[in-house]
């Protein structure tokens, strides 16, 4: 489930494989196309499901096909076009779990690839709360611009509820700085959405997924 095999410019990766590890392995083989993924935590399967991306690149640009196991245990293979990729999402053609993916990369110069990866890491260190307890980007960027910009303009940078706060470094991250509960985080999300809506008339959609409902 976490195995990675590289043959030429084709990469077969289990859905449980680490995305940063995959990016490092690709760069070691002088394969370009995944430099953007070096600093994105998570697995290959999750990255495909949410069409993870950064620096103008995304998983949709490298996925060739995926293998999906249905809820009944049936294995089927689908091409990238069957996944209907969009901004930070894809629509699986059937209910099930992504088990494996084939990625199509391109040959490049190893030094150029490594230089680009290091540049991306540097930018992340400067602009994102690396080392803090976060779950990554909270909101999707709206078509009009950056979610972080709208949040900051709404006066929410540093806003805290309980042990959760909007990162003082990057407004589209929530930091758990003092044993925050899930309720703290959900209430903070709702407060930010309300403030941005009130000032900009804009509804911010979540990029992260909430997997359990809070208690009333």
C-alpha cells in the first residue's frame, strides 16, 4: 500500500506512500513534476483525492491513472480524465478507496530539480508556520484572490478561540497553541467565515475536511 516503483518516467505509487518521500525519490532519478510536493505532508492517495498543489502545480498534472477498490472489494482502473479534477478536489467515478496510482513525470536535470525543491522549502519556511501544530491550509483560495489576504483584511490574523488561533505568520493556517479542542477550531473557523462574509461579502469554503460533527 505504500510501495513506490519507478520505471523510466512512470511512477507506480501505493496510496499510502508518503508524498514528500515520493518527491524525493523522483528527484533522485532526475524526474521532474513533483518538486511542488516536497513540503506537502500526507499520502499519495490523499493528495490525489484533494488534488494537492502548490506554486502553480497540482497532482492533476502528473496523474495518469488510479486503481480504486469499491466498497464491495472490486478493483477497477480509471484514467485521470475520469477523476474530473478541479481546484483541490477530484470526483471519484465510484465509491471506494484509492489504492494505487500511476504518475507520468518528465526527465530533467537533477541539480535544477533539487534547487527548485529547496527554493520551495525556503519559501514555506519564511511564509508558513512550519513547526507549529497545524493541519495545513484551512480555506480554499476563492477565484478572486488569496484566502489569507481576505482573512487578514477582516482583522482575523491572530484571532484566538480557546487554544486555537489564526496563525500570526500566515492567516490561512490555524495553530493549536494551547491544547485546542475540535470545538475551539470549528468555532474559530465559523467566526472567520462570518467576519470575512461581513466585510467582503465572500463565503470562504473549507479546504480541510471535518470528519466529525461537533456536539450541540
